C-alpha cells in the first residue's frame, strides 16, 4: 500500500485543479476568449459537449471504472519504485529504469484522479494510455500473446483510448468550463467611453 504522503499529494493536486477551475468560473461566469473563435473553439466544444445525457452517463461510468481501479496500480508502483524498476522496467532495457518507474506510477495515480473528476480528462486518459501501451509491450516481450496476462491491460488500454477519442462527456468539470466560454466580442456599455469617440461634423456654407 502506498504511503499516506502519496495519497495526500494526489488529493492536494486534484483539489488544486478543481479550485482553479471553479475560481475561473466565479470570476468570469461567461468566459470570453475572442481569440479562440474561428477554427479552434468549435472543435473544442464539439469534443467536450457533443454527447447527450445518456451517453455522458456511460462515459462517466467508464471514467470511474478506469480511474478507481487504476489508482492502486499507481500506488503500488510509488510505494516501492525500485522493485517495479527491477521487475518490469529493466526487462525493457530502458535507461534510468527508476525514473521510468516513478513516471509510470505518477501517470497512473494522477491520471486516475483526472479521469474520475473529469478535470483535464484528456490528459488523464493520455497518461493512462501511455502507461498501458508500455505495459502491453512489456507483457508481449516477456510472455508472448498470453490472453490471461494481456486481458486486463487490454481493457484499461481500450477504455482510456476511447475516452481520449470521445471526450469525458457532459458530467465533467471540463465540460462545465467549456460550456461557459463565450467568444462574442465585448460590448462597451460605458457612456463615458462612447463620449470620447470623435464625431465628424459637416458644415455647409449657404
């Protein structure tokens, strides 16, 4: 089991991300990013807001299943990274195996929390996808195509890739923030600013 420090660090990271998101919403309920209008914002909104409620509920269940089940894998790696480096990373003949052991553990732990709460969910899905790709390669390299060894990795990998491609759904903090982005140009309501505008006066000579 991982030390309490690891759990506290993950919880603090998640709380910080969530607080920053809601702070941004509180300061600007209708976030205005005029520079995002055009080609950039439509695909962003399409990615985060395209699902209906039923599909989003399914994506929420998938995020929770992958995130909750993946957390303990990250905890185990970070609880004894040297053992994981000697057992798994060394078989890949990568340099700095201890570094990659820490990278795998942190990716799985933090990526799981990001998926669970739907905050920067694509980054969380990408982190888990990366670790599962390496895990699948390691299992094939050392044990061949053994279905009993690969089935769990394949399920995690398929689920994380699906979330990466489809998006986290409407029941996520990501969707909440994107929904409040407004690209319309700001409207000047101050009469004093309008009074400063130059006015052309045409004088006719009669």
